[in-house]
């Protein structure tokens, strides 16, 4: 049985997306007979517990993260466990760290969300974004196998199962999904909940937060004031919530692939620069509506004003059933090379195992 070592972190500012997409690949690796395990310096207790509950070993590495100390500990762990390959996912792993890891012998798979212009020192590079410069990736990483585009969106097994079942008709879905990621670094969940819940009293509002969200208690308290609100903390039922949603208000991160897989009409909120290209591409193709809220994390944008603008757009889209139907049909298209079919994690796992020692 091949051991695959997965190196990823999660913090309030970084979010949980790196770990969660690695979890999707880990699930697929298990299905293919491999033995993945996680290694982290920074990992919230709630996420550690989630990985453990899913059956994965989580090894704590000495910090600070992405330093020489971390890299040496990871190399030692790879040797001790006989790892056949290493998965690396995180913007904080800079070139010296990556170069050092590449000299240790095991093939390295790197997730990347950038423009493809930097050397990643990896045998396998994965970028599931909608807008990718394959030439740039090939130039910067000439020896790497490249898995590029939405076909490689790494979705957890629950989404593959949900896509295989019949979806409820859109006009029968009277629930709205609000999700801004595991940690919601922009802090938009609470103000949007407070505005949406009283504005749509007859609509069920499913609010999803990660266990490491610093505002979880306040969000739960606000939700408890409205009978139409259900707050889900670290939910294992995300695919089910999406299947039931007539509209999703979401951060423009990894969740975009999950929503696309289930053809959920979506209003995306962009909060960081690396979300712009993919969100812009799906908006240009009529597959989602997008609000640009960059600057909110740094304080350059007023949170209340962003929340007002976001909620107003959400209410307008909820009231326009035809617009939501058009979004759902567009994002479900399979003839444009941008479809997310839920099999991305399996494709990644197979490619990685073909390279593993």
C-alpha cells in the first residue's frame, strides 16, 4: 500500500480551502488503495478532528510553517513513513522550501492557483482554475506533468454521489445557501445573515461556517433569532445542502467547483486577487453573478457597504427565477471544456499514483 504524505495548513487568514481540497484527493487515494496521511504546522482543532474522524492520521510538524525546520521535519516524516509521494498545497511555501523538498527523492505534487509563471519544483502540478496559461506553466515547470482546468477540480466523494442522483427541480428549492468558507476571513457571514434572514422570512436560510471561524458563536446567536435560519458548523452534509439550494451566496474559492458540479445558481463574492480570473471567467460565460469585494480583508472596503451591496444583489437574484434557471443551465453545460463533473479528485489521485515510488 502506497503512503502519500499531504502537507497543508489552515489558519484564520489562510482559510481551510487548501486542506479541504487535499481531503478530496485523500478520499480518492483511499478508494484507489493508497494510504494518505496529513502533516501540518498550523491546523485548527476542529479541522484536525474532522480529518481524524474521516480516518486520516494527522502528524504535527514543528514550526514556524514553511521554514527550514518545517521542511526538514517533513522530509524526515516522509522517510520514516516510506512515503511514495508528497502533496504540497499552500501559498506560503516559497521557492526555497519547494526546492529543498524536491531534492529528497519522493515525487512532489503541487496545487497552484497562480498565473503559472513560477517554478514549483514538482513532478505533478494541478491548477483547476477556469483561466489558465498552459504555456506559462510549461515554461516555468518543463519537467512537470500538468493537470489544468476544471476537469481537475478536487471535490469530495459526497459531491460525486450527489451528482449521480436526480437533483430537485430548481423551482421547488425554497432554500438559500450562505457560505463564505471555513474561516470567512472577510467576516461577511454575520452581516449578510442579519440582512437576509428578515428580508426572506419564508425562505430557509442555510448558513455554513467552519469550526475554526472566530465568529461562530455570534453567527449561531444571530441565527437563533430567526426561525428560517439553520446554522451548520463543520457540516459533513455540504453536498446535500447545495442540492436543496435554489441559490447560493458564496465566496469565490474552492466552493465554486462544488456548486458548479451540482449546477447551483450562484452569486460569488471575490475577496482576494487570486479569485478574480476564475470568477471573471464564469461570470463572462453567464455561469454565475459576481461581486468584487476586494479590499474588505485589508480594510480598504467598508464591510457594511459590501454586505448591503451583496444582500441587495442576492435578493434581486432570488426574485428572478428565470435568471437563476439560466445560471443553472449555463454552469451545467458540458460542451465548453469548463464542466465540473465531480471526478477531478479521482483523476488527480490516479495521476499521482502513477508517479509514486
